[in-house]
C-alpha cells in the first residue's frame, strides 16, 4: 500500500510526489515513457542535446514575494540542487518584416520602451497595462476556483465570479482591437505561443497572466531541463518511494466508491498497485480514459466537451561554430512574417509558417559543454496531420515520413532566410510533429498545451484538483493552465490536499 500513486512524471506529477516525499510519504510515480520528466525531458542526437518543452521560465529568480515563489519551492524540494540562470534583458525579441522590438523586464521598463517607440499610442498603452492588471486578478480568481473546497468556491464565485468570467470571455483579439497602430498590436500579441491560443480565442485573462510571469526576469535551469526529474525524484526515493519508467497505467482501480490504486503494465507483466490516493498528472482526457464509463459519468461527459488545443512543429537544429559571434543570444526570437500575428500554420507543405519562435538553448545554460543548438517552434493546426494521427501510434507510414521531411526542409529554409549568418553552421536538424508529441507525452492529437485554452476551460468547475471520485486528485497544466509553473503549482496543491500539513509550506 503506497501513500500515493502518481500517474505521469511531468512537472505536475513530480511536484506532487516530491512534496509528499518531503513529508515522509511513500509515493509510486508511474511513467509510460522510458525517460521521466514529461515535457521537461531532453534527448540526445549525436553530440547535441535538445530540450523538448522548456525554453524559459518566470518566477525562478532569487526574489522575495510572489516573484520568486516558484524558485523558492523548487529550492525546498530539491535542497537547493536545482538552480537557474538568468536570460538577457530584453529576454524576448519580436521581429516583424521591417521592425524589431525587445521585451524588457520589469513591466515598467517594457511600458516605457513602448511609450518611446509609439508615443502617438500613449492612451492605448496605458489602457493596455491597466486592463492587464485587472485581467490578471481575474485569472488568479479562476485558478483559485480550481483548487479551493467546493463551499469556498461557491463563495468566491459569488464575490468575484462574474468579473472573472467577464475577463475570461474577453479575448486577446478584443483587447488588441482597441489599438490603432498595427505594429503595436503585433508587438503586444505576437507572443501568444507562450500559451498556445491564437488571439481570436485566447482569454485575455490568461494572456495577461502568462506575459506578466517574466516581470522579475526570465530564467533557464542550469544543467538543462532534465534536471527537474533528476532532482525532484530524490525526495521521493529518500522517503521509500519509487519512480518507475516504462510503466503504462491501464486503469484506475475503484473500490467501495473510492480510487484505491491502478492497474499497470510494466516489463511485460500486469499487476495492481494499491494507494491511499491516486494523483493523475497524465492529462484530463487520458485520466478519464482510465475510468469505467459509469464512474462519475456526468463529470466525464462535461470533460469530454473540452477540446484539445493547437499542436506544434518543433525543429531541432545542431550547429558547429560560434553561434554567439553570428548573432545568437540567450534572448528568444519571435519571428513574424507579417503584422497579422494571430494566424495558425494551416498548410506546412505549401506555405511558410506565419510565425515561429526560436530559442538558443545551449547559450542559456552556463553548464552546457557540447556543441551549440537551437529549437524552432511553430504552432500548427493538428487537422493538417489528422490522416496520420488516425494511424496506430507505432505506425509511421512512408507518406508520413516523406511529408515530415518535406516540411522540415521548408521550415529550415525559412529559418535560414532570417538567420543567414547562422545558416552555414547548421550540421544537423530533425523535426518533431504532433505524432511525436502524442507518442512521448500522450497529449490528444499532439496538443502542445493540453486542453484548448478557452473561456469554457478556464471557468469549468469540472477542472478541479478534487474530482467527484473520492481518492482521485488531478494535477498538471489541464487543471491550472499552460506552462511549467502552473503545472508545478497544481501538483503541489494536489499533494497538499492529500497531506494538508503541506499548505503551511506553500504559504511560505
């Protein structure tokens, strides 16, 4: 009998397991892939090492108050072994066809730079930051509704629910429409890839919250994102727990109306593991698939109505030479082919990406010892890959492989046009598609950030850490929102619901 069984070793699952381990609880973490970490894992190709889902983080610096909360809790969980290095400032650079703008922190510096660049839009800029502050408060209310007890949630909805819902229903496009200058609209809207929802449907509340996350600087884990799993598994194992890879959970066991364990396949054998709590950080659709249809049927039906979000293509590039001397830096590039920054790539075989994100990960990590590398990410409509996603997961048809190679060459050629000084240094490239994402982290339709970011998702009472099935708790980005810090927070709160003494630590 384990004190808790955690399904999935992404940052939400690892946070839950490590926090419970710190309280001396025996936790079994089950990961279907052969490498732990979920979207924080890395992989090697020849001499190059690439991160899969972590490019920069906010809240990880040595700051007091909320600005350093994420870093402080990681320091507690890992006994200070997980460290972070700051990125340059500006940390993001938006590149338009004939204009470039650096995003600085803190927010006051960003606002002042906008006022200098767009003095004729002073009123719109001031209004944007005022609206962002109101929207962030609404987003925090919505996050609280996903974690507090039902009786407290009812009171919170009564007090602040209407305002929170109004901001959730107001889209990023709605707010951008108040700005006349198309360049300014592009600068303020270009980075929607950080949450994966294009402006036409993105709740402005979530956009404002994500953009503000870097107000105290942007950071990268020293030693690479694989350090999350390396350091967070230690408190689990120190308490007598285990992180088991290649362990495919088949179903959640229910006894006497309560989640009581899981059935798992591992090493070619099937067995049942029992636990006082089951914490699923495997994504909400995957969690529902592990339950019998009659278990909390109304809740399952509500969740089934939520759609997966957009997918993405990731081009991993390996270099030979001094990329910094050729113009690369720790700052991310958001390259937009026009001022219409809200387009999703709909035809990768026959058109260039409307925009893409570039991260030079090797420059961000002071402990990097290999040749330099970069990642190029473009949001894509997963419908483009529907015919391939319909194939069995282990299948990779000749048609798919040829299509993948064609798109890879097209995206690489587009990237080279924007970075001509770096182009001669390219020695390796490989493309990951929605099929890759689905295979390794099992997101439905290869979604980049799990469930579609929408007003319905943000306000859904079904997306709560506590489920209608006693003993089953949820963690991960489907619960709290996209990105590593949100998924991490959900894992800590899930652990605290299982072990209430942790709430005192979370308030620190």
